[in-house]
């Protein structure tokens, strides 16, 4: 039985630690309807992933802790250079929906053909390119090359941690700041293979 967080004497949340620590991955909500009590998020299944294991073995009616929302909004001004593996496809969909005036180019790197069919909203100003399945290993190099050609664009990158670190370093080396980009690690290769 999980040990849930509680309020401490000062009103701050006290999180369980050690063997009682909870697994707290972060997911992009694809759809939220607070009035109906409905939250939808998409989960990419990774071999060996803790959330994948939970999703395939949990029973209907199980207790789940949902904490949030976290992060910031997703309002952006273009042009955008976007690079996303399938773990961030829901976030890309939200960006497109929230920014009807956005312009630019987003490359999506699906793990397989099924992931490449993720339902994206129509968007007149943003070109969506679905890269060949299994080409995600080159995503960071593609992002750095595109950034060198279009340095005025807002860089949006989400995927594996080592690639995100590489892109973050390249963005900084180009003299750009965090205001010029959103670069985030949505998963770690070591954890997915553990």
C-alpha cells in the first residue's frame, strides 16, 4: 500500500522518502476537464519503463496520485523549430492548439509507424514533418544543424536526456538564452533499458 504525501506542521507537503518514495514522472496532459473530473494523458510504452509496467498491470479502480499542474503555459511566437520524439507528441499537439498564429517547422521522430500516426491537430502555419521510424538517434544533430541555419527561430526540443543536454549546450554556445528555447528531457535511455 503506498504512503501518500501529507501536510506538515508548517503547511508544506511532506513527501515519503526511501523505500516509501513514490514514482513521480511528469506527463503532459492532453486534455483536462476539471468540471467533469477528467484528465487524459498519453503514455509512450518503453520496455522496462516503470510507468509502462504500471499502465499494463494496474487494475481498474486503483488509487492514483495526480499532482499538478506544473510547468508553464505553452503560448509561443514563431517562427518555431520543433524537434520531438514520440514521448512529447502530446505536448506538440497542445502547442499547436494553443498557438493558432504560430509559424515554423516541427520534425517528429516516431519510434515506429504506429507512433507516427499520432493524431495531430491541423495547423495552417506550421509544417509538420514525420521522420522515418527509428531515426530518433539523429534528432539532436538535426536540431543543431537547423538552429545554425535559422538562428532567429524559437527552438523547441523534447526527447531523450543525453540528446537534450547536447542541444541545450549547442543553444548556449550559439549565444542564445533560455528565452530563445525550450529544451527538455522527457526520458533517459538508461532508465528505459533498465
